C-alpha cells in the first residue's frame, strides 16, 4: 500500500504531537511553518518554512501528492486557519482542524474579554502599568491608546522589529523564550511594575496557569483574551486519527465513483 502524504500546518505543540502520531500510523507528513522558530518544533518531519497564501499552500500540497490537510496552527492564528481551509478547497482535499483543548475555568481575580478593544478599555480605566504577554500582532491598539506597559516577546528578529516599528523602546521589552515558570513570570511582573497582566487564552501549552498563579502572587490583575470559537475542532489525537481515516476513505470512494463530495 502506498504511504499517503498529509500536508500539516504546524509551528505549535499540537503539531509536534500530531506529526509523531501520524508517522506512527504510517503516514508521511509534510509540515508547513511560517517561521524558522516554528521549524524547530517540527522534529522528524519534512518541513517547508515561510508564510504562504492559500493558493501557495494548495500548490505545495499538490506537489507532494498530499491526500489531506491538517491544520495545527495556533488558536489565535485565525488567518492561517482560513488560508488552510481555502487551500484544501482549491485542491479538493479533506480539511481537519486539530487544536489544544479548551482551558479549564478561571478562578477569581481573572477577567475574560472577547476582543482586544475590551482589553484596552479595561487597562485604560484601571490606569497604572501592565505586562503584556500577547505576542506582537495585536500590540498596536495598546500603543495607540497611550498605555504604560512592558511587553514580553520572543527573542527573534521578527518580534523585535515589530516592536521597533511600533515605537516600543528596548526599555519596555522583555525578550525571553518559553517555557516561563511561575517565578519567572513573577519577576517579569515586578520588573514591569505592573498592576495587571494581559495574556491570551493559550491554554496549558501556552503557560497560562503559570501566568495566572504569578499574577495572583504579585497581587496583579489578570486579563485574558478568550480564544476565537472553533466549532468542529478536534482536540484528541485518537479522534484526529479516526477522523482522518474516515475522510480519506470517503475521498477515495468519491473519486472511484466519479462523484463529488458532499
């Protein structure tokens, strides 16, 4: 039986887990990551690095003879997921979304908001300084609002260049690579002289529990931007494997009959 190829959108902890399991199941996996940092997490798989449009993803998947797309991008990488869905449609391949499980309920002292504007409004109303642990893609509203903050980012050129572009000086930047312990988070909060910590709901994999615990220990308020909703997303590896088998079988049956997929 010919080994089937899966084209996987990676760069996350979930992607590494999925690649490992799928290779154990006998699939060949080609991983597409946006950055060199993401490439370091794609151990053991064929890897392609660089941001791609939907059409480019479709072309690359077709060049590898891929049988399906699996999207393991970050929960907040909404555009990446949309490009992957479109790409799968372009080449008429099954699309499966595999992501980290939902976070457990948050305790007291934690505020959950749905949008970046809500987060800006809360920090504006509260005053004081804050520590932002949200990456660089959504920093602009906080800069535009004139808020006092320190931002923690990955120590990679893309992140530091974006901070520079936004006018965030080096004295307002903590560049560090995860995982971040509770003690390190506490040290960052103290360094920032922050009365609030803003983060995304990136789950256990993103170090959310350690951030919440650190903020509580430093008597800082925690504000969490909730994840975009993803109906139908798969959060268990066993379910992913079985869903992939079913999708591939349906695709083969449809191809043999000459019909179109529902």
